[in-house]
């Protein structure tokens, strides 16, 4: 009786707590995972549809084999058990059985191999692409460069759009896609063959979007490629699919498939934006200008490892607050930021050469004048970074 009353009290407390909590409605993600999804995402390319059909075909074959094998096994156990008077047969060999267990698996392999080979060959045919985009994985974001086709010359970084402080703060109301939305999505036209060239500048990553039927590893020092041709306008979401470090879960991929007219509008706008944001390499910046610019660069590219307070993460990423490199000669820090540090983990650092000369100069100046750092050489100009690149 005592335990029953205690259980009732616990249940009542749980109900009261639930009544006072906000309601979090879970909905399907446009172009991403759906609620209670048990199968592959709905395909948006012919290649993804082929993969979907191949998956279904293979699953059907496996179910038939499962039912046949276990059906015969259970039938034999039930109908030929000793309690019914059956005795085990004694024989040395059976030509029919040996022929059967050779031919049947061979036929099954052929039935599985033919459609699989056709699909794999199609996946590897990246020729005659309308647009070629290089996707560079880095801890923990993606860099995109439009190499060929409409949009050639466009480059940008793509980060998780939701700030880290909002992710960990349960009191902040977030969007349904707060972990799979980015600040700069990939934009491509519908019904065009898009070739994705993948690489990485630190560790192994993987670029993939399930609805587009594409997934390809991005390996430092290697170039791999894949392709897709989206036949539906919409937004499609993916992730990095290789465990790449602390914030592996926070580097999503978003591809916006638009009409030809909208794509041309995006290309024109993006090129104008790049031209407007292009910095004069000969400009001499004031220390306050560099610190203000550097704070934004640090928040977008460095805070995940070194933290907003510059203290880093013990036994993982070094502290910049009080660092001998940050407070030492600026040439050494420029070299580390540009080329990375290929020492053993946890002190390894990927190169940040994808940032502009002004961005690197700004973030270095910011770190040398922030927290407790009081570097004697406390300002770095873009021209110094440009000279170090040579």
C-alpha cells in the first residue's frame, strides 16, 4: 500500500511537470528526415530512385531467402523429430544437393549483381557535367568553389546557421531545422548535371545528401568526385558522414535546387556580393578596424575549438589566451594560421588558407590584443599575409 501511494505521487508529479513544460512539436524536415521514417528518403534524382529500387529489390531477395531457409529448418524440426518416430538418415553425399547449392546461390548473386553493377557504374560516370563544384571539408564547416559552368568563380564557406550558445540553451525557441540549416547553402539549377569534387584540408569528411543519391568521402590530399541531377525544385539536406572530431554533428549540408531563371539571379547576386566584399589588398587597416573584423572571423572559424574565451579545450585544443605563439613574433602565427600545424593530436591545426588575407590578418590581430594577451607585435596587415603565402 505504501509503495502504491508513492507510485501515485510520482505519476502525479510527472503529469504536473509535463503540464508546465512547453510543447515541442516535431515535424518533417523539408528535404531531410521525416517523423517516424522507416525507409530511405524520397528520391529527388533518378540516381536516388535507382538506389531506392535497388535497396527494395535486395531486401526482397533477403526476405525470400530468410523465409525459405528458416521455413525448411522449422518444418524439418517439427515434422521429423524423434518423438514422432523419425530416425536420422545416414548418407555420404548427394549429387543433386551439391548441384543445387551451387546453382541456386549463383543465380541469386546474378540477380543481385546485375542491377547493382548498373547503378554503381552510373554513380561513377561524372563526365559531361553542366556545373562542377568543389566541396572542401574542414573542422567543422564546408567550403565551396564553383569551378566550371554557370557560376564559375563563386566561392564561399557554409557554416551551421544556429549559434552554439543557442544550441545548448534549452530555453531558446529554435526552428525545426536548427541542426541542419546553414548560412550559405549550395545553389544549383534543376535538371542540370552537377559534379561534386570532394577533398578536405584536415581530416576525413564525407559529403552526402540522401535525397540526391550522393555520398562521397572527402580525404586530405586526395580528390574524389560524385554527381547528381535533381529533377525537383526544393531544399535537400545532408550531413558530414565521417566522424571528424568534436563538432562532427554540427556541419550540415544544404542544397537548394532552383529554376534556371532563379539560378541566374542567384549567380549575379552572389558575384556582386563577392565583389562588394572584396578587400583592397593594399589597404592599411587601423588596429580597431582589424579587431572588429577579427572578432567576427574568430566567431565563425575558431570558436568551436579555442572557445569564445580563448581558453581552448583541455587535452584537445590549445589555449590562445597566454599562448607563446600568439604573444610571440607575428610571422610564426601567420605561418601557423596559413599552413596549419601538422604535429600529433591534440595540438594539430588545419590550414586556414581558404580565408582571405584580410580575414587572416584581422583574426590574428584580434587574438594578439584580446583576453590577457599583450603581444609586442600587436597588429598584422593583409599585405604581410599575402607575402607569407608566396
